[in-house]
């Protein structure tokens, strides 16, 4: 018999697909940022799959926040290095 429950990645894809109307409503200059959020959710999907959360959207949102924090850390480190010069 096959799988009866959807995997986290399937939940993630369904959740991200449900956000398509939001992306469509965004201005063109904001769509790239929105797409980066979606990429963050995918890049941390391996971690999200370990969290057997009753609401599979929660790990997706946490992954998006984590992706933003990672990018912010990289930019802060870059600014610090430039200020040291």
C-alpha cells in the first residue's frame, strides 16, 4: 500500500501554491522578494520535515523567517568587514 499521509514537502508545495494570488497581486518589484521567501521555505524543508507539526504551514513560515535572518546576518557581517577596512 502507498502513503496515506502527505509528506511535508507536499504540504509545503500546496501551501506555496496557495500563495500564488498574493504574488500575482504584488508589484513587479516586490515579486522577487516574495520568490526569495519561497526559496527560503524550500531550502529549509529538510528541517521542517522533522517537525511533525499539526499545522504544516508553521514550519514553512519559520523557514522563511530563518532565511531572512540568515541573509541579514550575512549582510551585517559584510558591513562589519567593510567598516574594518
